[in-house]
C-alpha cells in the first residue's frame, strides 16, 4: 500500500534545518487540518493554497511532491 504524502513528508522533519522541505514538514506537522491520508496532488495542492500560510511558495510543495513520487517508484 502506497504511503500518504504526509507520511513521506514527516520523514523530512528536522527542527534544526532551514531547508525549505524540512520547514514545510515541520509546519505541516503542526497543522492539525493537514490532509494526512491523502496521496492526490490536486487535493493536497488545493488544501495548501487555501489553508497553508506557512508555505511561502507552492514551488516547495511541487518539488517535495515530485520527490515523494520518485521514492514510490523505487
């Protein structure tokens, strides 16, 4: 069974990092409404565009989601 994007994102958490994907993961961890079981790009993207003021650029999500897809193909 494919893991959710959130499960993948949590592997990137690092409270001491200033890397954009780590900061995204740290903030998503604190976001109680984040769609934790979702895998679909469009649904997650829509949620982030409407609710995630902590994400300074959707490019960060796009790049992180691409890495998520790459890890699933291996």
